[in-house]
C-alpha cells in the first residue's frame, strides 16, 4: 500500500480548500468562479468554460463538487451532479436536457497517467447526476479522478481502492452524522479531511429536511433560505445547498465514502410508511419518501443496484476492506414497524415509553425488517474478517431513562430501545456465529457514547458481546447533558458519555487493535474552528469492550 511519500501527500492536499470563504448571508454562493484547491501547486481547479458553453449561457456546472464511494478492491463509484444553477426553483440545477460527461481516472494527481476514461450521461430524470462504476483498478492504492462537461472541468478528486482480498494492512477511517446547515459550519468535515482517512462513513442526517422557525430562528447561524422539503425539487435543492459547502466538498474530494440514512433525509422520526404526524395519510407520505429517496441517490456515489424504485430503495449492504474488516451497513428506517406506545393523540414521534406499554416487548416487531435481519445474521455466519463493523444510524445500547414530564422510567421509542427484540436477535446471532471483533458505529443522538453491548441487557455482569462507539453531531444541537448524566448510574454498561461537544470520530485499525479518537471542534458557529481529541479508546483483538487509552 502507498501509505507514505509523494503520492499520499497529494490526497492530503485535496482537503485544503479555501480556508476563509466570505460571510454567508443565506443567499446562494457565487458560482461564477471556481474555488481554488489550495496546496495543490500542480492543479488550479478553475472552470474551463468553452466559448460555446458561455454563448449558451452556462456557468460552471460543477458547483457541487465530486465524490467517490463504496470502494472495492478493483474499483469504486465516481459521482458528480451538473448544476450550474444549483438552487434553481425547479430542482434541475439550471439544466433541462441530457448532457454527456467525460470522466477519467489516473494514477497521478497531474492526471498524466490516465488508466480509465469514458463518457456518461447526466440525465434530467436523475437530476443530471452521474454515477460511474469503475472497475479494473489495482487494490489498496490512491487514484485521482475528474469530470468534464459543457466546456468545463471539475475539481480533482482522490480516493483509494479497497485492499486486496486477504490483506490485513492497517487503515484509517472516520465517521460523521447529523450536520444541520442552519446550526453551524462544517468545520468537522474539514478537520476529518485533513486526517487523510482511507474511507469515511456518513451515518445519517446528512441533510435536515426542516428549516428552523419561530423563536428558535434567532439561533440560526446560516439559514437554509427555504422552508421544509416536501417534494423532489425541495429535497434536491436542500442537498445541493449542503453540497456547496467548501468543507463538505473537501472531505468528499479527499476520500471515498460509504453512506446510510437516518430520519432527516426524509422526515423527523418517520418509520417505514408512517409519518410521525398522524394527520398525514400513508399514501401522501410515501410520495414524499419517494422524492427524498431519489434525491439522496442523486447526491451520493451509490451503485445502480441502489437506485430507488418509487418509494423503495435498498441501501443496506456489506463491504469488505481486505481481510481486515467487513462493514455491515444497515438501514434502520425503511423497514421498521411503527414505533411502539403511540401517544393518545396518535403522534408517532419518539418519546419515553409509558410504564404500562406492552408493544415494546412484542417479538414480532422489527427495527430492520425480516429480510434485512436474515441478511445480517447470515452475513455474521459467513464473515471471516478480523474486525466486523456494524455501521448504522443510532445508539444501539439500551438506555433506561426518565420521562422529563413526569419522571417515570422507560425507554426511547424511536431508537433501538423501541425494538429490543431485534437487538436481542442480533446479539444472539453475534454470539452464535462467534463473530470476531464485532464493533458498532452510530450517530443520531448528537453526543459521544462508548458502551458495552451485553448478552443480557438486565445483567451488567453478563458477557460483553460487542463494543459500541457513537459520534456526536457535526453541528446539530446536543441533548440535555445534565439529565443524561443523572441516568448513567442506571446504565452501568455506558463507559463514556459527552453531549456538549460537536465533532466526529476517527478510527485507526490494525490486526491487533482498533484505536478510536473522539474529535471535538472548538465552536460550530466559527468557520475556522479548531479541533482537539476528547478521549481515545482501544479495543484489542479478541477482547470485547473499549479501554481508555
């Protein structure tokens, strides 16, 4: 693997986008000129618009940057979306007709040694997005890529292929979740990009579908400039807005990614075909879900097999990273049963369960759906990886907590605690298959957690079957930390909690150990926020449970 030297340093340069962008006033950014990729003396990513393109009135079509994803040992998915007017009201980005897009992949940052090239079509049916599935590459090394269309050239992207099957070479990963544009800047993305990870995981709430209103609007750092997302144009433009962020573009241009969703890619606390709002009929909500799923596909480097069909989109999958790790990427929203213990007014949103609620213990209810559960358990039985990472959107560990209204003990209904039978079946499958080094990664809860997942949730002395790390939000408001701290004595399996900091998680993985760093930014409202390490934990090969380093 090319872990050091000049080739690797070029990937690091991709993360050094312009550091001092002008103040954001909520208006669309100026797309008349290309941002400079600082630190790359060889390449200045200025738009190369031809006279023909300018005569037809085209601006730079690559305003949303580039990305790569779901790497295999011999290839990956390359992505861009043409959008010379990214926030056009119709959601088509300023284009209406199909556009040919040239793409190329090289072994050097100067793009002199091109090893793959071709032409794809950016079609209005898919918002002029492009998903190129490249194969025939060498394993475990960086590649550089870019696109050309409408007389313009995209920024340069860099991504690594997965290691060869059987490889146990060390690797670096990062995971992030919950990035609300209105609540801060994406400095966490910039700092993660600077760490040069081999692969980045987006674990949900990549966008937020609602806009902050009322008294809370006074706390908005940078407004969406639009209301709630309800249709395809709305969701497309929300993704496009987020994709114009220079720190987000830097991260995508630096490393390949793997993505799943949580709820805000569609609607807060939705479950399967049900809106949290009982006044919204399922048929109406499924039309909204179809629009949201399509927009998500259009803005991520996903394979054609994940292309949505109406309101359905299979996103769960497994990815091997040599023999070092297998990643099980879960979908915790699309297939779940209705949340338990629905409130008397019919509201389905998350809340602390009532003491007399019997829905929670119903073994027929599932968080993942029967098909995904079977797929996951079969994957556990077949895996021969040294480390097995279950990458998903939520806190998996049970959490006994008090309802803030009347103080009764219960469980949060919208997360894994609302579906404990699914969790028990999953942990039993881990134990029965003797899965090696199972580790869960999650997000959603806007705080850092390190927990032990026990064979018997009611017995803190029972065997620890797996280790869990949950990352804080990139920007979204944290939970009531003091209230959670008061709950911790009732939850001895929680090894660490911190809810006041925003940031991301970095992971260094070798045959012998997984080292996890909880990285916190100094201030989400500061474009130039700094970063520091809150805590560092180690999981040793063959020994479940994290130990503070």
